[in-house]
C-alpha cells in the first residue's frame, strides 16, 4: 500500500511521459508521408489515446478508418472500425457500437484477423455488460456475448501465447475453477512487465479469485498491484483503484480511501469516458464519507494538538514559577555569601592590623635596644638590633603565613591579576606572592591605610604609592584598576 501511495504521488510524471510520446508521433503524422505510414502512425495515436482520452481515441480511429477506405486498405479499415466500436461504449454510444461491430463481415476476414475481431468483440461487450450491474438479466445477456467471443479466442489463439493464458484464466474464473486459474495467472505474471496492461488485468483477475475465496488481504494486495500497473502505464480508464478505495473506506482507512476514490474519479473525468464517470459516481457517497471522516479525523487531531499545547503551557507556567522561586533562593544565597565575604574581609583586615601593631612594637623594641647599646650597654645586643635581622626574620615569617592564607582564600588571584595587566607579573621560584601582589592583596582586603601597608611591607609610604602607580600604568583599564582588583573573587548580584 505504501508503494501504491508513492506511485499515485508520481501519477503526473507518468501522464507527462505518455503525453510526450503522443506529441512525438503527432509531429511525425503529416499529409506528406505515404498513406501506409499515415495509417500506421494514426493507429499508434489511437492506441496511445485509448484508455487515456477516449474522445481523442475515437477521433483518430475514425480518421484511420476514413483514410483506409480512401486508399482501399480493407484490412486497416476493419481494424480501425473494430477499435472504434470497442471504444464507443465508454462514451455512452452502446447501440451505435453494437451496430458498428455487427456490421463487420467476419466471414470475409482473412484467418490472421480473426483473433483481432474476437478480441474487440469481447472487450466491447464486456464494457456494455458492466453498465448493467443492477440489472442481472440484461447483464447476463451481454455477458453471454463476452463468453462467446472469449471461447472463440481460445480456439484461434496460440496456446503458448501470453494472451491465451490471460483469457484462459478468465474462462476458468467464470467456471469457478479458481485453483487452476490462479496457477495460470501467477505463472503469467512471471513473464510480463509490471507496468503493462496485461499485468494489470491479470492482477485484477487474481483479486477477483481472492474475493470469491474470502481472502480480503490477498484481494487488497492484487488490486494494489493492478492499480500500480495502471498508474505506471498512465492508464485512466481503470477500475482497480476505485475498488481498492471502496475497500479502504470499509476498513476505515480514511486518508487512503479519499485519495484512491478521488484519483479514480479524476481519471474517469480526464479520460472523457462517460461510462466510467457514471460508474465512478457510484463511489461519490464513499468519497463524501471518506472526506467527512477525514475532516473529523483532522478536527480530532487539532483538538489533540490544542490540548497538548494547553498542557505544555501549564507545565511551562509551573516551571517558570519554580524557576522564579529558585532564582529568589539563589539571590538570597548570594546576599548571604556576599555578607560572609564581607565578614571574611573584615576579619582578615583586623588580623593584619594586629600584625602591623605587632611589627610596630617589634620596631620600637629594636629602637630601645639600639639606644641602650649606643649608651654602651650590651654590645652583642647592639650588634643584633643594628643588623635588623630580627625584624627581617619576623617579617619573612609573616609574609609566608600571609601569602599562604591569602591564596587559600583567593586561589586564582595571581591569574586574575595578570588578566588585568599588559605586562604580566612573573614570580621567582619558590615565591607565593611578591611585593606587587601583596600590595594588590592588601587592596583586595580593603586595607586602604597606606601607612599600615608601608609598615607591614617595611617600605616607605612613597614607595607604596610608587608601586601602586606602576601597577596601574601596566593595567589595560587604568581608570577602573582598583575596582577590578576589588572584584576578584567577589560574589556579585
């Protein structure tokens, strides 16, 4: 079924290909070519329009018949006349067709034309018989003529021909011998191409066997094969697709039922086959029902989509509320973290303030000791204090403790500072921080008293200012350098 859907989608391509062949022959069919060649091309045109555009087929068969009479070609006159009679019932000219066909003198035909004569008669009476589906007696009357011509065909056809197998299978179906008919028709399918009219007819017969045996799945399968063969051959005068559409409607396959039935009706209209249009009109209630069911199905789907959208919107609203609450909690957490960060900075600042006092007292002690030594007391103590080693050692120990503590609090401080500077700070081996970084570290800890910083680092106030200016000049953003340092490691809203 999926393959059939694909072929229906390509229907216009197959039709264009057939129209291209028609145009090609039409351009070659001129009055300047010999009469025999004209008849040959006219027959090809009629055959190409047969089952494609019935009115055009009748026009070319009539032209061929008239031309045959004009040049005295009785064989071609017979062929064009027989084909014209075959196509007439499709346009509603039933009695005209019968009169035309019965006017042919079969006894005057050469033996090789007898199969053609009976083939045309079988097809013509088959078309007429199908018009009287609701009138069993009349249908049976015409069907007897179909059987008579088929029997005659089976007597004159080569028993090894594919056409013989097709009509023999049809005869067995008529007699109820479905098993033998199926074997013959299946073997026939192996010897013909899937896009031929013979293939479509054989598959339609196999579908008939499946229907008579109650095998609906097999009937659907062979009707689909028959319909695909018709579509590939750009045949518009068909029944398989219409029958399949009715089955799809019964199976509640709404979309396919509508597509198949509407395509079948379109074929009948485009073919200008009045008989098929009338027969296809019988499917209009199915088309209407299929269309109505299709609309209902789409309406149901739309309601389902709307329902899903409403559910999604409700979920989104709930998610947004939950997200807003979560963001509120995160903001509260940030405030708490900022408070904790501020407290931490205060504590560290106080710690270093105590350290500066300690160092100041140590310096005072050194001065007192130095005065005593200067007055001649304790020469050794004088030498120790004079060298300043005591203060230097205490300062180095303090720096080591400070550097370690600070980098534990701000582990990315060095990289963050270098990201602000054009000329990067490079530490010596074994250094945690140098004086540049310590000055910036005190700035980050909000230790803004330059005197205290100078005292801790054992520098003069001017030296501290010089360091700061030097660092500011190395920054990408000089104006906001201090603010950028203060932002390192901070939690902002």
